[in-house]
C-alpha cells in the first residue's frame, strides 16, 4: 500500500467536507413540524457555513502546496455606504 501524500490527504478532507455539506443541506431542507421558528434549520445552515469555511481553508492549503495560490477579491456595491448617503 502506497503512503498517502499531503496532497492526497487534503483531497480526502475536501471530499469529506463537501459530502458533509451536502448532507447538512439536504437535512436542513426537510420539514420539521417540531421546529416552528426555524431554530434547528438556522443551526444546520450555520454548520454549513462553518463547513464551507473549512473547505475554503483546505482548498487554499492545497493551492499553496501546488504553488498555485492567489487571492482575488471583488467587492461590488450597488448603493453607496451609509456614511456617503448622508443623514436625512
């Protein structure tokens, strides 16, 4: 049996994270009669957000390992920030 490389382990973790995210999303879509206010769904979606953050970190680590790392951030605003709009 061949020893796993760091890249293989990161790929395995990314796959596990994606599978857990899919399961959690599917579970959050189920109707729950005992959750009238949606608290359980809120917690499930919060967990999905945490999984997505973990997946982003793993993907970033894999990119660094491959030497493909770059960060591109695009921010688009349709309305000016509150301070620019003035008060009134």
